[in-house]
C-alpha cells in the first residue's frame, strides 16, 4: 500500500463531503424548525444542478451570464421550496408527523419524475470553475475543489450569523425551542418554518451548482444525495446545521479513504458504516446538543 497517496484521497473526500454537509445542513434547518425530516432535500440538489445547466446554456458564456444563471437558479429553487412548504402544510393538517414525512417522499418521487421528463436520463454538466490545480499538503487540488471548500466555509459563517446574530435567526431558534411560547411574543412559527424551507432550498441548490461541474448530475441522483446528506446530518447532530456540515466532511473523508484504499464497489456503503459507528459511540451525533454553544 502506497501511503503517500492518502492525502489525495483525503482531499477528494473533504471536497465531496463539504457538499454532503451543505445538503445535511438543509435537512437540519427544516428539522430544527419543524421537527420533521424533509426527504425531498435531495431533489433540491438535483434540480439546482440541472436548472443551472439549462440556464447557462440559455444565457450563454461570460461571467455576467454565469452569475445571472446561478442567481436565477437559486431564486427558482428557493421558490420551489416555499411552494413545497405550502403543499406540505396543507397536507399536514390533521395528520401525524409520520404522514408528513411520507408526503415529502411522495413529493420527492414526483419531482424526480418531472426532472426525468424535462432533462432526460443523460448526465449533465457545465463549466463553472477555472482549470488548474495546486499542490497542498501532498495532495493535488483543483481550483474547483478549493472554491467548493471556500464556499462551504463562508456559507457556514453566514449561516451562523443569520441564526445567532439576526432577529430572524433568533426567532427561528425560539420557535424550535418552544413554538407556543414564541407565538405569545408575536413570532409566527409557520413563517419561521417557511424560512427554514427556503434556506434548505438555497443550500440544496448551492450543493447542486457546486457538484454538477465536477461529478455531473442526473435526474435520479436525488435519492443517494438525500441519503448522504441525511447521514451527514444525523452524524453531526440532526438539529445542528453546523454539525451537519462537519459530519458531511467526516463522512466524505471516510468515503474517500475507503474508495482509494479498500474498494470502490462499496462507495455508497462507507457513509452508512461510518454512521453506524458514530451512533454506536455517540447516539446524539458528533455535535448533538452543542448547537447553543455556538453563540
């Protein structure tokens, strides 16, 4: 075994894991606000990547056109997430949380079918990152990987600022802790849940935009992306978006090392094996119960 290649496997795992973390943070936001798991999160990622692909082809090349296409993609997916919340809120009236989760699965299947009709079964990609690479700690990292890590880092900072330094974030956390008490001081819990869905849609779209240029995107990728993102969220602490991002990076590293040093046939199994180990050692997740310490 050539151990000199380990940094390369780790760097690749960190990059993919960062995207898993963004997806997991979307799960965590919705769960934190509503205590319900939204299994349509993976479809936000797929639709984000495929929508960006179509809009970039429509608007043409150029930095301004690319920025416009990405901005329009974010707006469309955030709007779709808001629409999903309205549909699910209507479906939830008089229903249990389990019924609500099943509705999210049904919506995810419908979204996947629609994506297949619109974009077909071929994998799509587009050029976003500049070509080139740098040698970092013994690993060759492309500019795309570095940009992905930088974006994830700044998104984490922005998310912390929104949740802990803005009135909206404090209201959302108040609703998560005690919706009835929050309502008595003029906070609308339904509106906060709507904002959480919109935030999860934005994170999902961002993950799709970052992932598609590197690994390409297909209409049916939503299932495995949702499972990886949910695994990251559970590993990091389901109600902790920052733990979800860290959990995604940890799972990505384990997946990268497993693929490089053991076998690529088990690529999708490594994440779940890692999750079982984490839950056996720390059932609440790596960072479960520490969300409030981020203040």
